[in-house]
C-alpha cells in the first residue's frame, strides 16, 4: 500500500457552491497560487461547462499553476468533457474529473436511466476524456447510497476504459466511519485491477462526519482525499483539508501514510479563503481557529509552560501560526510593500495598480501603528474590484449616533460615474447607512447576513464586515474592511450590490 496520501483540493469548485461563496477569476487565482504554495497535489479549479466565467477561471489557473495538477469537473456527457478538456489544455499537468450518479434513487428519479445505460455512459465519458489527458478521475455520485454490486460493476468498466483514479463520494453525508471503511475495503478487494488505480473519497459533512469518514477510508486503503480549506462547501460543507492533513501527520502510527503538504501554509490559506469568501472561521475550529492553540485553564497553562506536549499534540508554528505576524508600518517603503505582497502570493497587475495600493496602504498605516498580513489581504481584496464591477462606489460618509437621538447617515455615492448625495435615519448607524444606500440603489434585495470580525488584535484593528444579499435566487457576499466599522459596513454592502449588478457575476456553478 502506497504511503503517500494525495490531497485533492476542491475549494474552488465544491467550496464555491456554498451560498454566497462564488469567487471572481482573480480571487480564484489568488487561492490557487496559495494552494500550490501549500503543495496541494490536485487543484479542482472549477466546473468548466457551468459558465463562460468558470471556463475562463479554470483555463487561467491551468496557465498559472506549474507544480500542482489542475482539474476540471465534468458530467459524463460529451459537451461537459470537451469544455473541461479545452479548459485544462494549457496545464503542465491536467486532469478531467467526470461523474455520473449510481444510487437507485438518483438513477431513477434524476437521470431516468437504467443501470445498463449508466454504465455505458460512464465508459463513453472516459473515452472522450482520453482525447485530452491520460489523468482521468471517475466519480460515482451518491456512492454512499449505491448498491455495492453495481459499484463494483461500473468501477470495473471505467478502469478497463482508462480511468486512473476512482472516487467514492459520500455525496449527501449519509455514511458513518465503520460502514464507509467497509465499503472502501470491499471495493478494493472485489474490483478487478483495483491495484492499478488510486482510490479516492469525497465526503460531505451533513452529520459532522466528513473528516472521520475520510480518515476511516484512508485506513481501509484510500490514497486520495478530496477536501476543502476550512471545510467550505455546500450545505454543511466538505471534509476539512487542514484536519485531514494534520490528523494523518500527527498519527502516522495509525494511518501508515503522509501527505506532501507544507503545513506551515495552512493558516495563511485558511485566512485567505475566509477573507475572499466572507465565511469567517469559528474560534474553536480545529487547527485554524483563533483558539486552536489557546489555553485558558490554569492547569493547562501550567502544564504547557512546563512541557508543551502535556496539552499540545501539534506545534502552532507547524501549521503557520505565529509566523510573520508584524510585517509593515507607516515608515515602510514601496519595495518592502511589494516584496511582502509577493511573499503572500498576491500579484499586482501593473505599476499603476501597485501605486494605488501603496497609497491606500499608507492611508491605513496612518490610522494603524502596525500592519499585519491579514490587513494586507483585506486591502488587496478591496483593490481587486475592477472598474467594470464597480457600479456603486463610496465617495464620502458622515455618521451621527448619540444617546437618546436617532442615528443618522449622510453618504455620497458614485453611481455609474455620477455622484449623488443621500441621507437616512436608522435604529443604529449601520442601519442608517444601509437605508441611505438603498434610497439610491433601490435594489430590492434581502439582507441574509451581517457579520463583523476583527482582522487583527488591538483597538486600532480593522473591522472586516461581511454582508450577504439575495435577489431572485442569487446569493452574493460582499466584504469591506476599515478601522471605522460603519465605513466597513457601507463598503461591504456596496461590494455585494456591485456583484449583483455586474453581468460578470454568476449563480453558484451547479445551480
């Protein structure tokens, strides 16, 4: 049994299916570069056939990434596979990941195909994929509720046709570890030529068992785990990359394998994905949560001070905590700013863009004594908004809030290049700001989420606000950051409105 566990990251595809988590092409590129820096083996860049935007994103990632394999998902039909094949064509290493449903309920109710037809379609799909690459992954959608005899039959057929990776997804998070491990072991034992392919698992977290099921499958012989940074994904999410990697690394005595992941890049990846998607990480989240290595109990503190391993099974610095905390200040120069952006994997398109970003950095440095990596990520996320996406722009603002008085907001907006002044009252200054913006935008949206997180520590920290808006079935997240939390709120609301307004934004890939 191979002692290398392949990490297949699907943050940019399955993770993006979280409502409101759709990313722009540039945001996907930033995350892909961080995944490559983390030495992820396979990056599932998207679903090329879902939209022209997704096709262009997959293609851009295929052109930019040199070390990791770049993969596109495709249904088992000719159009999807050819779009995937064209999208990954520039990749140094490209993979097509094709799938078809295999559970009785999916075949009957969704596909309306017989088992024989499903097997025939899967074999055809492998044939089309072979025209573009020899690296072909086949997934049996809803394998967790499929009949084992049928799984053996279809896997035998696609291996014979040329599939090199066989993925067994628990699509609806229905399995439990002992059962799922038995399924994997049975498939490896019964399927002819099972030793000629890599066995993979893709587990969802509906019952909170995605990581447990994935690790049970690894013990049963799976050698690829499909996962996402921070466990991002539709519904309750996917198996968490950081938890899978560190469980295997920490307990090699149990799993008898290891990954090639540079674990010091885990926390930077987590922070980047959280910032881009607007999905904050809970403080008690394993590995990447703010409290993951914090000790409140006096007994625990005493033990850690005497010997770290009394209460810590991992070192915080091994997963990226504590490294490069303080980076820049108001006296830092342009070259230092550029170098730090490069170290963080943030690419600047032009000198003009760099100059504008540096000017904003100086403005921030005048407000904050210390600038952290997280501040730079937030600043550059704001900079990433291109002019064609910026229909609404905050020009200036004034807020008034006093005990016993009704809060007020006065805002000047640039709308389509023309400035307009507006004012409103609200139950609080944020409510007043949103009402003032709406008096101009007239968007007709529903506010689904408003959340505030401090980007760093200290009373001068920037506040990062996430606003989730919905309209006509579309759900988008908007982010804004500022040392003034009300200004950050206005920026976040406008960012979400711009995404809804833009023709370039799209519904989640598989809707």
